[in-house]
C-alpha cells in the first residue's frame, strides 16, 4: 500500500478527531447561548469575550475534580463504560463525505485530496452498526455502578434505543431505495437535482425524531430524568469519567447532524460546488449548524414525555409509519419507470405526508388519553 495514502488517512483521522473534540467543547457554548436567547437570558459571558473561554474553564474544572468509585462497583466495567460510549461517537463519522474530491493541480501538486476517511459500498450499514454499539456503554455504566437509579436509567436507555433504532433503520432503507446504493458518496450525489428531504419529508422527520431518542436528548431524555432517577445511568460518575459521557452525547450530536445532512439535505452539495470543491466542507458546516440549532430548539420548547407514552409513540406511531413510508417509496420508484422522475417525487412526497397526517390523527386520541386503573 502506498505510504502517501497511509499518511493521508492518518492526517485526516487526526483532523477529524480534533474537529469533533473541539466541536464538542464549543457546541456546549453554542447550546447555552442559544437556550439563553430563547429564554430571555444572557448565557455564559464571563470567561473571555462573549463567554468563548467558558468551555476551556469547564474542562479545567472537570480535570481537577475528584473522581469517586463506589466501593461495590465492578471497577473494570465502571472505567470501561465511558470509553465504550465515546469511541462509537467518533468512529461513526468515518464514512461521512465532507466534500467532493479536491485536486491540487492548480497549485502545482499532482495529488487529489479525498475529504472522507473511508469510501465503502456499505457505508449506510456501517453507520447503523456503529450506532447500535453505543448502548453497551450506557448499560454497563448503569449495571457496574451498583446503584438502583443508575440501573433503572440504563434499562430505560436500552429499551428506548432499541425501540427507536427500528424506525431509524427503516428511514435509512428509504434513502437506500431512492439512491439504489448504500455508498454515502453516491447518496449525496443522487441529491444533485433535489434533496431527499423534499422527496420524502416523512422519512426525514422519522430519522430526525429517532436520532433525538438515540441521543437521549429532550424530550426523549428519560434515561437521565433527574426528578425520578437523580441523574440516571451516570449518577455515580464524577470528574473526567462524567466528562466522557458528556463528551459522547455532544460528539454524537455533531456526528448525527453530519449524517442527516448527507442523507437528506444534500451533504456537501451547494452553489458553485463543481467549480470550487473547497466549498464542500463549508456547506456541510452550515447544514450541521442548522440541524444542531434544531436540536437545541426542541430542547428549549418541548417538555419531557412520560415514559409509557414515549414507548407507545415508538411502537404505535414511528414503526408502522416508517413501514408505510418504505412501501410508498418502493411504489413511487416503480411508477417512476412509467411516468418519469418528477411524477415519482410528487407521488412519494404527497402520499407520505397524507398517510402521516391520517395515521397520526387516528392514534392521537389513544396517545393523549389518560388511563386510570
């Protein structure tokens, strides 16, 4: 294997890891400032200009905080759990294309930079496989802590993540059907005419809602419901071990936003991308920033859902609706062979929206009704 290729992989991996870690730090600042704006507050503004040094101050504080380990904890698993949570959050971005190939011939270097770590034919399957690993870190954290609140939080997280992964996977099937490939670059390139979010808005909505549940973000943050479980699965963690769980959540937010941008919002595609390929990472950054703002907005406006209704929403709404959307997409593709691509897009988008509306309307009463013993 060419040593230059190995060097390129190493450099790109290091850049991606540092970008995700730096992004995690300043995503906390971005969220706090955005939440403060929505709630008519100021937010962090003491450490540095506009509070920009606040993430560094928080990191220093966590480094010097005392780390405690429960006497009856399974110490090896207790230490391993935060690591098992962080690693999938980083490696899941390996197949995400951050831009088109960037040739360096214009500056006299006969080489082409490929702004992604790996270009594999099963990139979408790789994402679902890595996403399913993250639950192990949370389960082990709860079980190894020898704490009933942590254990309940871990069990809640397992049930929630497994339930919503089904809908998440089926929304990926919709994208694979429309593209005819599981390669992430081909999925992005297939959106040159129109974003998949326009063609199949219901699949996009299912994906975005399911990712909130996968991330344990509000209003799906039941595994760490403080009024019931103290702090959930990380109740017994402090110092840098707690910081690793915190890092995993915010790193996964960035990773999921990048994946959503690639699957439904055209990825690195944008104006003048063919003439200036270096704009690709910039377009990805803007789309990731917009999706992150949506996640923060949801946290600021939606109350936490009761746990039984959260699970009912997954099994009674998300799963049947995602199955219906897969079927509608497949029928639309068959009709597209006879009536053209535009007719396929109109049929798929309008029928999916109609089915989603009717389905939600039909079960709205059962989800809202209070059941008394």
